[in-house]
């Protein structure tokens, strides 16, 4: 099977199948994916993504590119190889527990017993996942569900997604990234929690992809007002009081979202990417 320009899909169900992606230029070669039904598959040159579709145990190995490897239903041995690679449990049928810091087989719960090697990033399922990074700079993405994300060492990026998420950056300058109002709620039963925010380590809360003013066509930035109360028109204001960051996106005095910061009594403008 020979591909060229554009984003190509290859379905491999025979050990004799050979994938040859001839375009190594990212701008024209697209993002290419292999869907493997085999018990073992290694990505060939110039192919970015691999999804394991075997009904039993299978292994998947990346190449030198920045790969995304989707785990299969069985017990998998997954190796990202070189590059900045992402292990994804997006297709898991139940909640997943996965730790990039372990190099031995680990029971994931929702996706078999997997061995995880040479991954920098980790993406969860649609369920209540527990995801842990390693000593590198990891990107952990919870997706749907009430997830618990722990970055560990390194300058990590934590994205809870929808649901009531608990986020722990660990050591390093970590970024807690919130991308949509639908990811956050109001009140103790619905708001996300950051468990170890440390200004001294350079941690940041990133609200930059949220639109602070829904009444305009632009993607407006938020304005931090410290612990002061919202004004009568609080559009685009964020405030911090009692360990909770409140944000307003419309013209009243009520918040549209909350984020709780455990053990934090003071927050500054520099702590936010707004």
C-alpha cells in the first residue's frame, strides 16, 4: 500500500501487508494513520498514527515522528519510540488507570494489562480515568468523565476536559489548561479542583482559549480583579477569594465558572494566562 500527498488511512490485516508512505513533508503529506488488526505492528517511515484493532493481545510501536498510538482491547505492549509520542485510551470501554512512570505491565482497568514505554503524553477515555505522568514534560488529557490527573516531575500540561476533575501538577512549572465553559461548573459538586498549585514553581492557570465576552465576535481576554467583588457588569472578570477562582462571561454579578485551588490563599495576575 503506497500513499503520497494528503492524510492517508491504511488498514492492515495480513502480516504481508506493507505500508509505504512516500511523502515526508508535513505540509503536503498530511497526517497518516494505520489501523492494525495484527498481533504486532511497527509504524513505517512518515506515518504518524497507529490504532490497534486486534481482538486479542497486541503490541504497537512508533517511529521517529510524534506519534499517537491508540491502545487496543487486549493486553498491549506499547512503545512510542523516538519523538514526542502520545498514548491514547480514547477507545477504552471503561475507566482507565495508567501511569507513564511505570515500565512494567500495569492493569488499566478499562483496556487490558498494558506495558507503556517511551511516551511523553497520555490521553484518557470517556470515563473516570486516573492518569499519571513521568519525569518528562507531559501533556495529560482527561477527556470526558471525572478524571484525576497527576503530572509528576517535569513542566506538565494538564487538561481535565469535561467532568469534575482533580488536577495535580507535581514538581515543575505546570500549566492547568481550561478550554471551554462546558468543562467547568459551579459549586463543590461540579467545579474542577487543582490540588497543588504552586506559584513558587511557576505554575499557571491557562484561560486563554476561553472567550471572556460571549457578546462579541472576538475571543476576548479575561481581566483579573484580585479578591474584589464582581462589578455590576462583570463581563470578562475573574476574581479569587476563599481558595476559589471565579469567572464571569456575561453582564451580571454572578460567576459562570469556578476552579478551586486547594491550600492557596493568594493569587496574582501573573499566575494566569488569560
